[in-house]
C-alpha cells in the first residue's frame, strides 16, 4: 500500500498536468481542423 502512495505522489502531478494540457489543446485542434477544412473548401471553389 505504501508503494501505491509513492507512485501516486511521484506520477500524480505530471499526469494531472498532462491531462490538463490535452484538454486545452483539444479545443485548439478542433478549431485548427475547422480552419483547414474551410481553407480547402475556398481553394477548391477558386480552382
């Protein structure tokens, strides 16, 4: 049981930070994907 607490204290904070960053980045990636799709549509219309 003591070893579980050691792992939680050692890896807990980095995992929380990683999840936080992934959640924040998800919204930005969705916006980026939408912008790329819009750009592709505009380019296709002009050709």
